[in-house]
């Protein structure tokens, strides 16, 4: 991890420097997915989270797999541009890899606030003209949309798939649906929204509250678990592709999944299209 600090120094100072002592969700998520881009504080918080909610590792894998299937569906539908909000630390099954398997000319603008996620992505993407990494706060859509890495790469007169996967549940906003609308309004017909969001499916009230307490010690101190109708409201203006808003594991699974396994998604996912 030390070798990245030099890059972090060159990141946008408004988002703070590298703080390896405060647990960070991007790095905890990386830990749950089996990555090594995390510090001792992240691993300790992740282990604490697993003690109160043992299903979290499975949640992370199910969520990541949903992201991949959603991106592939958009690429196969002919969408060539992707705006990934809260993209995370590069790991297996990155959006540009999946999209470019379908269409080598696909363009992906990644956006994340976390210095390590930004630094790692920039290393990985160095020299790839069709992919950018922007450090920004997704709660500021005007800034995100005007950022050179976004406005310079994506043509908003042509369809764009906006990805808001496992991010709206950890950002501090009381009105995530309005935030999604700001991005929707920047996109033309034929665009898409790929969204997943935490919901207590098989997680008990104690597990949710325990997880929320662990989040209090992280850089994103609030975890919002919302219900189906609150999450559906985020798709305002979009027509949902089949099978609609379902537990993430049940969204076009590669193989049929049991109800019991679907409940372990502890979140819903869907893909919506703009007419
Ligand atoms: N979207 C990826 C996925 O589902 O595989 C990563 C999800 S990870 C749980 C959430 C990501 O959102 C982290 O990388 C975190 O840094 C980022 N994030 C949190 N708050 C953010 C904000 N206000 N602006 C931009 N990114 C944010």
C-alpha cells in the first residue's frame, strides 16, 4: 500500500489525503471480495462487521455479480458508454472489462471519492484511452458531469448507462431518488440505470443495527437499509427490464437461485431504461 501514497499526494486535496487509520468502505468492500487493497483498520472493521452480520461477505459477492450482469445486459443492448458512480477499488470483473468484452469500443467513466480507489484505477487504466477515473463526490452531480474525465469521455447526446451500485445506501443524503434524477436528466432516451441498494431481506433487525454501528466508525458513517418501494422510487422515469426490482441474486442469474439464496442478497437490484 505504501507505494500508492505518492499518487495519493497528487489527488484532489479537497477530499483529504490518505487516512489509513479510519476504516473506509471502499477498502472494506475490497477485503470482503478477497482483495489486498486494505489497511489494518479496514480489516478490523470488516471483521467486526462480520461478527455482527456474518452474511456480509456473501452480500458483497452477490452485489458484485449483479453489477457484472447489469453491465453486460446494457452492453448487449447496444449501450456503449458507462458512468460508474462510486466505482470502488479495481477488482475482479471491472466495468470496463465486462463492457469491452461485449464491445471493445465501450467507454467507461469511473467516479469515486476514495483516494486509494482513484489511485489504483489510474494505475490500472494508464494508457487506456476509453476509460477515465475521476475523483469526485457523487452527491454533486453538476460537478461530476462537468468533470473532464466525464464530459471529455462521454457523449451525452448518445445513450449512457449510469451505474449506482451499492453506493446510494452509504452516502449521506435523505433523498437519493432526487440525486438519481439529476443524472437521469443529463441522459438521452435509450440510456440506462443499473442500481443496487441494501435492504434487510434475511438480515435481522439486530444484524442491521449492528452493521449500522460498525459503519459509524467509518468514513461513511451511515448505512441506510431501505425497503423495496423506496428503492423502486429511485427508478422514476425508467422502464425496468425483466425481471424488475428483485433481490440482486435473482436479477437474471446465470443459474436459477433458490429463494433462500436470493434473500442473502440483502439488497435489491434492477436495470431501468429511459424511453
Ligand atoms: N459500485 C462498486 C460495486 O458495487 O462493486 C463499489 C461499491 S462500494 C460498496 C461503495 C463505493 O462508493 C466505495 O468505493 C466508496 O468509496 C464510494 N463512495 C462512497 N461515498 C461516495 C461519494 N460521496 N462519492 C463518490 N463515491 C463514494
